[in-house]
């Protein structure tokens, strides 16, 4: 039974998304608007819906990817073909039969294109629709049984048929509104996407567009008006826009380039401005060409320009961030943008291995990247590490012997798990001040972390190696001791990352995952850090209790007892899950909410949240947004929360409008390590978190959290919000 | 122009032949100032004798020690050995630097609590822990280092009453290759006593075995002994994990590191020859890192070093009372510091420097204290410049034990002054007065 129910839900979702996909969306309300608009012409609405159902069902029966069906990927092209046919021809059994086969054809074309151009990372957009409708249009001229429909030409007739005299009056009132010509054409162009050439349709779609995405709405206006101005400038014939309202090409191009396939930014807008004239050229030239066959070009210009642009972007070698391609598609320009800001600000997804410092305790960087002595040219990305005392000296006594240096003889450990690739030993330590330029790396070990990521530690002490070549080693395992061999005037550890397994290979710029920085009276944490000269740094010392508390295993369930202001409210069951793309998340089934997380060596983070905020999961997510698994009393961590996850929606609406250019709201998460009790037997750790929303730097609301964690895991947490206290106990 | 000081004439045997590599002159550099304050003014303000402690030295030595360990081992914790010097000001400096407290009596336990140390950060050592204090410590979640089976039984009894699972460790003694072997604290490793105690603890099910402790001796001149000890404790910890699947949270190496003092009978000065923190740290940490502990399961390393941390920061300032000659013709100097204040002169050749410049002439001298006791000898034989009555001098490296083991005997005990990091002096313990001593006495009526 539940299987049928699930299938039905998927089916409905597939239909809704097939409509929303026309505008690159998966927004249900927007889809409802679009369905409504398509049914302005009842027969066209029916044929449209029919083709979606036919396509999706066929795709399911043939056995295509169910996620893609559910997302509407296979439905939206057929939908457009269906709508087109419904508008052109009078309803008849023959037409419906034709719709059936055309939908099938469009589906097959979609899948074929997915395979053919998909391997160039290109979307098929509405190319299947174009191919489908052109073929049908050319072919159906021979089908005598089909009658050309006159609907869509005589607007008032249509309105009368749909809603009687009243609707005609309302429509008439609307048409008398002193809308500027350009705006009127804008609405008509929007409507034209669904083959509805009247104001109503356009207005309703515009409204849906705002609800779905403010950025997309702004982009639609921007693309349209850029084209409008271009026409004016060149004295072009605006009727070209007007005729069959081909202006939607600008709108769709603008949304696709400005915010859907590209992260919305000033660069994406710049490209919208650059591509709009190109679209015009394509419109006019293609229009001329296609008129020979008496075919409309429909969305051909949009397809040509967007595919061209997406294709050429892949050939960039530099400036990959301007503009930045969307990597994980969230089906909304806003979410693409905020998620991108979240990821680029908080994580470094390109790093396959988390590196720590290869030493114990606090060390000083005495030569950083692009250093003044030896870290140059091919070997510029390296660190030299020494130990210094409070006065900043690296040695005690006279400093004339290597043994006088604090660093000398100190353990050197593995910066990450791996295998010992190569060891070079047997080189004597230099006297202080002297260098060995012949065997310049000195005693060295190269560790293989992945097949293309190696670390190299040099100037080690002769005969101090505790591991052998080929041996598998764990992070933190003792490798050797710091020495003074090679080109090393004073004892220090040389640490570098490289792509090749050889001693002497060029260095690679690669940050350390999370390290603690020390200054006289405070310490702080830096993520993805490339420490610079004179930094005093150490590794995070992980605490078992924190490690255990944030070690969530798929299948694990967390039962939460929620009480507010002291009175028990409800129980919620949260379940840890993992999807096929290895995204781990905690789910609250009752509210359909998901909090995505990542668990790395030293740090636990939540990466995103979707679904209702009424679930206790939302507070759980905010309270533990980022937790470093070492306990450093009084140290605090800050991390920006994606603005769309913490701010109120009204403010967010205005933020969305200008988001590609200017972010004026922000929210910051701060975690403080408050207390640790009973450190040795059954420790209890108290963490205090605060989330603060800021509008133009001034605070516009905040929440406080307090979590208590013991050996068994997270014990309880409290949410304090405008004097209301919510207490959650984890059972 | 200042009047030239009178120095008494001396007769000195002329050494013929090759001069020594140090030449003939033996200029003893004077100690005129401590942390920027002149010795003369300290004596003038606070009297003579007086103990001076340097906060700057305390902190910098601590940092040096900590660095020696933390750069070799990821998890290190120091616990300040109260008995070494339990002046509140001193303890609080160490606690500020992050040290826990290591106490060996109820009195010290209360002192640690009074100094604001959290119960969970107090290690309760020593052979004598009364049931009352055991109970207190258990309630405070302090760590009990069990010294003998009788204590173990008392603790097990207490758990029934308190319904708490006390955190305990056992003290282990062992042969680390040095003499004398300290086998009076805790349970022996070699003869199986330690395993016996561990089995009893684990089978009782009432105690939380969190650590293993050893105290191999004092003023250990051979760091390798610590390596041996660490190795043996690690073996026990790994054995416990294998046998009971129980993880030992820490290994406590106790104290016993040598300070820069020179032991009697040693020819070279201790400051040049005694092992440094780095030597001890190297021995202990490399022993631990080379055991079967995996990198992410290394136990916490606790150190209860006392002497080596504080000795250097303590000075004892005194004044010459008189010079006289013994029947043998040996020159002696009588000073106002006796063994009642400088207990450690029984085993150290304390470094003694004058507080002002003198000519290069020195004379072999015996330094006696002011007590009317034959044993009151500060230095048997030391080459001193020609000190006069009333001259001031400084005895170095007296920070450990002297301010706790001193006694009120014949004279009253002097002030203790701490010079803070800005060079300001603070009296941290007043001198004893007649009233202090008399107030504790009661006179039976018939003697009034």
C-alpha cells in the first residue's frame, strides 16, 4: 500500500515539476500557477497535461531514472509540445493520438540528447521540444484530419468562452490600464512560453516567478529590457518581438545564464548583458531562415545561446570563479547563490585529504609560502617550522650546537593517514649555520595520501626513522625526529605537499584543514589555513567526548523530548541517513525536515537545512552548526550561517532582489567552549552557541543555545529565544 | 669618593707550575639585584633573612618544561606538587598556568580547594588519606592514587555509602635500574602486586580506574629511568585494555626531576650537569610513543614535577653575623640563616653569592648558621670573598621544600616576598611573631 502511495506521490511530483522545469524550478506553488495558466485554454491545458502524463509514464515503464522523472526532466519538453499542439489544432481524437506519439517522440529525443550532449556537461534545455514540434508541424500539414484552431487569436472570444462576460470585462479593464507598451509585451512574452499570448497569463506567471525566485524575476525583467533597449538603439523593428512574442527567449536566456546555470553575481549579469544582443542576432537570422519553412523559431535562440555559452565556459583555464558555474543544482537562483556562498566561505570541497601539522605542540612558521630563502619557484608552497621560547629564541644556551635548538630531536609525525612512499636517510646533521647543498633535502620522508597527493618532510635526523618504506601509517604516527640535515642552517622541519612521489618534486598549494593559532593571551582556530611566517600554530587536540557525540552513524535514531517553558510539548524522532550521493543528513520525518552534515577528523559541520523550521531539528542544526572536536576552554568559533536559513522571510525577500550584487543581511554562528566537568571519568562538556542575524551590521534578532554533552553523546540542549526557553533532552 | 672598604689580609699558598685553565683569579659574580630590585634594599625593607620568589622565573621555567613535553607528546598535563611549595601565591601562579594540584594530605587537599582548584583537578596522593578526606575527595570527583590495599578496601567501603564511583589510579613502584629503588609507595610491578591491585579494582566494579601512577624517586640523575618506568606503566595500561577492555585515561609519571642544585659529593655544578626537562621529556615521551598505543588513543601524560619547576625561582637573602677562625686555622663565617630555614643544605652544595663586588681574593670558608647546634652548617667548604660583618649575600635555588619543610626552631621564621612580573615586590607570607607561637600554648593553672 505504502509503495503505491509513494508511487503516486512521485507521480504527482513528476507532473508538477514538469511544469516548473520550464522555468528551471521545482517549486510546487509556481507549478500550480503554471498549470492554471495552461488551462486558460482548456483544450491546450488538457493536451499539455496529457503529454506530461504520457511522457512520465512512458519514462517510468521504459525504466529511466526515477529521480529524473520525479524532477520533471523528461516531462517539460513534452509539455511544451503538447501545449503547442493543443493551441494549433481543434480538439479531436486524432489530435490526442498525435499528442501521444509526439510526446513519446519528445521523450525519446530528450533521453537521446541527455546521452549525446550530457557528456559535454550540457543540459538539453528545450531542444527536444524544438525538434519535436518542428517535426510535428511539418508532418501534420499532411494530416488532413486535424483542424487548425482559431483560438489564441481572438482574445475576447477566448475569454468569453472561459469565464463569460464578467471575465471579458475584467480583461478589458486590464487592457485599458495604462501599462507601458514594453511591460505589456513583457507579460505577453511570459505567457507565450506556455502559448498563452494574453496579459492574464503573463501576469500570473510573473507572480509565480516572484514567489519562486526573486532573482529569476529580476533577471527576467533585466533580460527583457536589455533587448528592448537594444532594439531601440538600433532602430530595430519591435514588432519582431511583438509578433508571436518571441521575447521570452531573452527572459529564459537571462534566467539560465544569470542565475540558474551560473551562480548569480555581477559577472552573471554582465554576461546576460553581453549575450542579449547575440540572442537578438540569432532571433532575427534564424527567424528569416525558418520563415522559409513557415516555422516559428520558438525557443531556438535561447537554446543556441545558452548551450554555446555553457560549452565555452568549460574551456576556461583561469578566472573559474567569474562567473562561477553551479556545481550542485538547487533549482533556484537564490539557493544556488546562498549555498555557493555557504560552501565557498566554509568549506574547501576540492580537498581530498585533511592535513594536520606533522609535529606535536606549538611551532612557529619561520618560512612560509613564497618565502625569502628557499621557498621559491617550483618549491614555493612549503612551510619551515621551528620551536621558539617566550623571548622568540629558537635555542637555549649558546645556540652553537644543533642540540641547543628546541626543535632538534622533536618527534615528526604523519600529517594524515597514508603509506610511506620513500625514505632518504643517512645524511649527517650540519653544524649550525652550515648547509649541505649537495643533498639539499637532507633526510626526507615522502608519504602517499592518495595516488596524486603526497607530503614530504625534510631535514630530519639521521637514523631516527621509525617507519619503513611501504608501511601503512595513521595520522599522528611517529615517523622520525627533527634534525639539521640537508640545506638546513638550523634545525627545523620542512613540510610540503606535492603531486608527485619524488623527493624534489614541485610543491602544491594546499591548506591545512584546521589548526589552532596561538598568541600571548589567546588562541583561535583557523579553517583551511595556509599559515604565514611568524604564525604560532598547533594541531587540534581532539576530545573523545566531542568526537563521540558528533559521530552520527546512518540508521542511528535520536529521540528528542521537547518541552517549552518547562511544560512537555512533544517527542520527535530524528534519524541519521545517507543518500546515494553520500550526503549524510539527519531527518525529521514528521516535519519533513533534513539537516545535512559533514563529519571530518577535527570538525563537525552542518552544511544545509531543508524543510519545515518547526521541527526540533532546526534548532539542533543551529545549535551545532559547527563544532570543533577539541575542547579549548573559552575559545570560540565563528561561522556564517547561510542567510536564507536564519533570517525572517520579509527581509529575505528584499535581500533576494539584490543578492547577486550586495548582501546586506548576514547571520553569524558563534560557539563557545564553556565548561568541562569531570574530565577523566565521565566528562560533561558544556557548549554555548549563539546565532545572530544582522541587517547592515546591526543586530536584528538572535537565539542562544546551550548544549550539554557527556560520554554517551549529546545529553540535552536549550534554546533561548526572546525570553522563551525550549528544552530538549535526547533520549 | 666612597671610602675604600676594608678587606682583611689573607695568607694563601702560592700555586707553582702550570696555571689551571681557569687562571688564578676566582671572581665570584655578585648577585646585586633580583628581577630589578637590589638585594640590599630587599633586606632593608623586609629584614634579614628573607625568602624571595621570582614570579617571572616561575612562569618561564614552567613554560620551558611544558614546551619540552608538548612538543614531543600531544596530551600533557602538569599537576603542581603542593608539598614542594604550598604558599597560596605560588600555587595560584601554577594554577593560572594551567596546572592541576597534586596533594598528599588532608591539609593540602583543603588548601587546593581554597585556592580555587576544581575537585576533579586534584590528584590525591600519599600513604595517609583519612576516611574523612577520602570521602570528601570522592564527593568532589578528585582522583585518588591508591597507595596500599588497606586504602583500597576503605575506598570500596566508602563507595557503598556514597553511591558514587570514585576515580582511582594505583601507585606502582618498580625497578627502573636506579638505586635506591623506591618501593615503599604503591604496589610493586615486578612481583605482581600491581596486577593484584588492578584485578581487585576491576573485579570490584565499584571503582573507575582512570590512570596509573609511579613515583620512581627524587632528584633522579638518569632520565632513562623514566623511560623504563613509562614503558612499564604503558605495558600495564595495554594489559588492562587487553584483559578488561578498559582504557586507562592517563599515565602519571610523578615527580623527581633534578633541579639545577648541586648534590653533595658531585664535582661539577648541577646547573651544568643535571638533566634538563628536555632530557626527561625525551625519555618519557619516546617510551610512550614507541609502545602499542595508537596515535589517536594515547593516554594523557601527567607530571607532578615540583622541585625542578620552583627551585630556580627561590632566593634566600642573609647577613653575615661574624667571622672567626677555628682551632685548625680554618676560616669560618657565621650567618643569620640556619638549617631551620635551609633544610636542603643537608644535601645540596647551595650556590652562595655576595650581594656586592669584592676583590678577586677568596678564602676557603665554612659557613655556619646562627643556631646553637653543631649540625647547623650551611656550606662545609666554599671559596668566599672576604665578607665582613653586616654584608649581605644570596643563596640560590631554594624555591623547593624550604618554604614548607622549614621549622620554627630557636628563631622565628622570616617573611617571604614575591617579585611579580612587573618588578613589584609583595609580601606573600609575614614573618612569625612571638604571639603566633605563644598563642598556641596553654599554661596549666598551677604554673601561672
